[in-house]
C-alpha cells in the first residue's frame, strides 16, 4: 500500500498584469497628459489681444471637451483596476481616479464658462416708448401725465402762442370761447372750457398727448403746455 501523498498541488495562478498596466496608462495618459494638452490648447486659442476668431473658439471648445472625456476615461479605467488589481495596481488606480476627477472638474468648469459666454443672446424685450401716445404711464395721483415728445411739444407751443393772441379779450365767456373755437375749423381738437372762481380755462389738444391750456383771469390770457393725463383727459394742473 502506497503512503498517502496529501492533497494534489494546485497549479499556480498567473499574475494579473493588465490591471497595473491599465492603471498606469489611466494615470499618465488619460488623467495627466491629454487633459494637460487640452488645457494648454484651450489657453492658447482663448487668450488673444483682439479676441479669438471663430476657428480658435472652436479649437478651444474641442480641447475642453477632449480633456473632459479623457478625465472620465481615466476614472473609469482606475475603477476597473481597483476592482481587478491588487497592490501597485490599486495605488496607480486610486491616483488615476483622483487626478481624473480633478481634470474632469476643471474642464467641466471651462466648458460651462464657454457655453455661457457663447450662448445666443436673448431677443430684446419690447419697451414702451418713452414719450407719445403709447407711453401710457401708470396713474399715481393727480399728476400722472404722458411724456410729451419734443416735436409734439414744439407744435403745441406754437399753437398755444398763436391762439393766445387771437382769443377774445372783451366780453369773455364760455360761449364766446366756444364760438372762437368753432371758427378754427380743422385746427387741433377743442376740449371745451372750465369755469373757476378766478376765471375761465380753455383747453385744446394741439398734438398727440399734449394739452394747450389757456387761462383767462379776468384781465389777460396766459398759456401752459403740458402732457395729457394717463386717462386721456386735460385738466388744469398749474405749474
């Protein structure tokens, strides 16, 4: 009877070389070399005294995208090496993951900045005119007048001056002013008269959103040109 020789020897497992190789490539090539080259390319094509051309902007954008993708590849390769490798492989793999995260984060920051700087401009919002019939200010209190455009104000001033010198100065009543206004024919719109304790006020609209206010104080006429109220009316505002 032969003596017991013990368990049969198991064949030695071959040493895994690829995790270390992949980790080294991930660290040196995808985490360092390519992102660094992409960063330099981006800087060279971006910093121009007169601003980069469209071709240089495209090159800078491509470099940033390549750097970002390279960082992602380094992270993925590093994770695979950590899972399958031991010892030295895991050391290189962890380094590749850390540097890959840094490279990917930096390139992501540059990519976001590039996209914001080159985003298409939003169409300008329509703005209400600053003067004239379409300006329509919000009504607050009794002095919410439209802003009169310079040309309209000039027309109204000329009309008020001409009308002031032609108004009746004898037997001045609301009726006599109405008769005078009717004789103007196609002249600017007549808004009527307003009676006050101190006399009469005659109001015309000589130009869009303008009020020509002519005041009779019992002895003489005075004039004032102002903007119409936001609701479209003309009232005596003084001032």
